[in-house]
């Protein structure tokens, strides 16, 4: 009995030493998380209940900022713009990324070159992408409309027509699909070749192999990208702000490009309504959590995992 007790005590000591060593190694991350993430989040929750302009001390106003959210027409406009942009951009991102990854997976030569070429645009600073958007999608002499003119198509006013502002932003967002392509390509390389060989024996064509084997086998990766791209789209800011709100841009297309994160930024750093901006941030957090939860509940049944789990 004494030996058994000493053995248990020994393993507990060893386990505590391992735990202490692990905590020591990750302590820089823990400290950084507490200082730069956890504390700002907690503090923003407090500021959302105050009237704060950075210059003067916060004054407690209760839930007045949250009441103002439902009375502010700009909040509804920004939410609609962001939701529409997300609905348009996320599926298109997935389809384009999957198509290019399938092409790259079937390449036999220069695979590394094309993988790098697809990923390089992802390294472009978002501010540069916003400027590039104005150059490419200029309704008068932009490259996109010039290309359409070769085929006799009169291109729209992408940057000034409210009906075409968000489609232009969606198309421009495809500039950064390189990271998704690389992730999907890695998943494609993990699909067992035996499944394709068996399908070929059964006479299955390329489309059938793709729909019945490829897509189900990489569905966890597609599901991950679906969630991540949705969260990123709901927080879209830099490209649209640079193109439509930077350098004193006051065209009437601004309202069409007013995303939620842009309105939050304006309230916080242009109007110094830090308390109201904190309430806006918490509303965005709740919206993202709700949408992510719905996505997980609705789409996880279509995700195939090894072992037949869904």
C-alpha cells in the first residue's frame, strides 16, 4: 500500500513538473494575451456603458449607448452592407479557391511556381489593394472597363454607382485568395489515391469523382475556410476605407461602402465617441458569434471526417 501511494505521489510530482514547464514556456503568450487581448476586451465592456471621448474621464451612462444602436440609421445601413458583402464574397472565395486548387493539384510541372504565384498577391498590403481597386475599377479609364470595351461591353461605374460598389469590392477581394488555395491544395494532397482508382474502375468521370470523393474528403477544410472567411468578411475594413473614405473622399458612393467596421472606426477615432464605439464593437462580437454558431449547427452535418463521423 505504501509503495502504491509513493508511486502515485511520484507521478503527480512529475505531472506537476511537466505542467509547470509547459506554463513557463507559454508564459510569454499568456502575458501578451492578458495584456493586449483580455484586458482591452474587459475594458471595452466597461467603456460601452460610459460616455467617453478620450480627453475627459468616462462618465457612466448605463445602457444608453446600446439603446442608441437601435435608433442610429447608420448602424442598420452598415450591417446591411456588411451582410450583403459577406453573402456575396464568401461563396465566391470558396468556389474560386477550390477551382484554382484543383487545377494546381492536377499540374505535373512547375507546381511550386504556380503555388507561389497564387499566394504572392496575399502579401500585398490591404491599403495598396484599396488604391489598386480605384485604378482597376475606375469607370472612366480603369483597366477592367477597358478590357470589357474590347468586347463591346460598356462597363459600369464601379466606384461611383452604389449598385456596383459592393460587387467591385467583392471582385477585388479575390486578389487575396492565395492563402485559401494553399490550404485547399494541402487537403487535396491528403485524399487517398485508392479512392480515385476505385472510382475509375467503376467508370466515374471527373465531375463525379470531384463531387463524390474530393469535396466530401476535403469538407473539413472547406468548412474551416467557410467559417474563417465569414468572420473576416464581417470585419472588412481596410480596402473599402482606403478606396472610399480616405483622402477626404466624399462621393455619394460612400454609403454603399460603409461597412460596420468602418462606421465603428469613425465613431471611435474621428468623432471620439469611444463609449459608443465600444458598444458597436460588442454588437459586432455578438453578431459574429451568433452567425458562427448558426453556421456550425447548419453545416457540420455535411462535413465528413475520417471514421465516418459527421
